[in-house]
C-alpha cells in the first residue's frame, strides 16, 4: 500500500519512520512503545537488533500489534484508485481500496467470458467486446440453432434451411430434403434390380422403367430367382444349424475321450486295447490247479470248491486275449501252492513248554477252504465277484479254525485240571501219611 496516493496529507503521527508512509499493519515495540509498519520493523531487526528510533536493544519477541485505534485511523485515510493514471477517478477509504479493485473498478483487465477466448479486456469494455468476439454464440437465421460466430460459415454450408443444388438434375432443393430428392431423382444412375443375378445394365432412373425393364432378359425369370433365393436362404440356415450341431457333437466326443482315459486308468490291468487283442475269437483260460493236487492237501472241502470253480464256463474276454505269462498284476498275489497249508498248528501247554496238537494220535488235520488266484481274464465285475466269494470263504475258514482251536484248548484245560486234581489227591495222602508217622514216632 506504499504506492497509494492519499487525497489529504496524513497525520505525521501515522507515518512510519522507516518507509515514510502511513502505517501498514502497525506494530508496536514493548520495550520503547514505538510504532512501525510490521514488515519494516521486522526487516530492521533482522539487520540490527536495535530500535530504529532510540537504538535500544530490540528482539522479535518484543514486537506486538499496535493499538486498534491506530489501525482504524490509518485504514480510514482517503486514497485514490491505484489505476487513476488509467482514468479511474474513484476515491475511497484505504481499507476499501482492495474490494474496489476486485469488483468495481472499470479499468481493471479481466478475461473474456466467452469459452475459448483468451483475450484480456478492460472491465468497462466487456459489452463492446462481447459484440465483436469471434467466440461468441449466435443464432442461425435459417434453422435457429445456436452456433459460435467463428463456425457460422461452416454451419451455413450444412444448414438444413439453406438450399443446395442436386448434382444429378441441377435442381435447387432444401438441404434438409436433399437426401429424399436423391432417392427419387430421375437422373440418378441406378443399377438393374437383377444386378445380383448377373445383369450389368446401369443408367438413369427414368430409363429403368421406360426402356430397360421391358427388354431385360432377367425380368422374365425373376420368379425363379425368388424361389432360388428362398432355397439358398433355407440351405444357409440349415447349414448353420448343422455346423452348430457338429460343434456340439465334437465337444461330446472330446468329453467321452477324457472319460475313456479316466476309465483306462481306473481299470488298469483289466484294460487291453484292440491292438493287444487282434484275435478275439481265440479264447484262453487261466491255469487252475488240478483237483487231485487240491484234494491232496485241502481235503473234501477244497475239492468241492475247486469243482465248483472249474465248472464255471469261460466267456470270451471283452478286453482282449489274456496271457497268464504277461499278467501285470501277478506280482501282487501269492502262487496257488502258497495259499494253502496242509496242517493247522495249535499249541497247548505241557510240562516241557508248547505242545503241537497234531502230535497227538487220533487228531486229524483241519481242512481249509482253498482260494484260487485272481483271474484277470474275466470282466472286472466277474473278477470282483470271485474275489468277494474268496474273501467270504477265507472268513468262514478262519472262523471255523478259531472254533476248533477253542474246543481243543477247552479239552486240554479239562485234562490238565484232572491231572491237577489227581496230584492234589496224592499230595493230600502223602501229607496224612507223614502226620501218622510223626504221631507214632512221638
């Protein structure tokens, strides 16, 4: 505010001794009570920590806002507008000068209010500039649309209310109806309606109906073209539907292939491809031990079971021919001769330790139900049924063996109890004899 021009000379008590202008944001020192402009005294203390008037020590902490009366006195001083040299005659209090410059001064430059215009103009010339600005909005005198003044020429070339010349018949037509006119103009060059079928004629529209149609060779067979087009459309639709069905079937085939791979991995050794079994008519059988051998070590129970197994008819292998020598699962099963034992060992207590029941005369061996090896030449379902029967037979044999062992142990316990009773009776008799001998001696 040091550049402001005051209408009347200000009071000397309101003049800063540093800048020699009325106080701006007056600040008073606490130590010596001198008043300065805030910016002036701060700059002076930075250079020298002394009061500019009496040279007394002065620090930043000693500065404080001046009395409000002093601030009101300097703010109420009458000043001229800073743009007086430009022509503004306005005068006001100093505190109102800033608002005057911001809102009211007609000599302040402001930007044009039209979008796209970057020109700076005086506030008092805004109305004049608005009438001359090329970016101002204006109304088309033909269609009434609002367009920018700079785009008005381009708009006239496209305005629907202006007339345009038809390029075919040279008639003056409203631009809004030009498209409709071209669609019906008699001088427009058009092709024959049968151009898709092979007619190469092209000429003015008025010659089409007057000259060409009556002589066009395709006109007489246009019914055939209609039927042919309908059939082609139907075939195209059918082809599209068939293509979709083929794609769906291909997806189903891929799904079935994945399922087949899963089944192959599940079946394992039971699956044989066609390449491994080219002669499906040759039916081979898995070797079954001879009945006489089974009877020699398993008794009548085994012979009956073996006879039942050998009587089962062998059906052709649905997975290909089976070769027992190439059985991939044979390593997981014991051979037939290792599945059975000709003797069942049970033990009982004797004075010497463990006693084999088989060592007693008259004790016959316990028959075991035989379990045939796993037959991979039959279907998976048949193999599982046979395996289940074998497990059932083994369970029955184990149960029978357990019952027989219980009976043998019970008999042995009864015999031992009888022997213990005899021993107790003998010991009791010896004790009585000893007592009698002792009595006779004394």
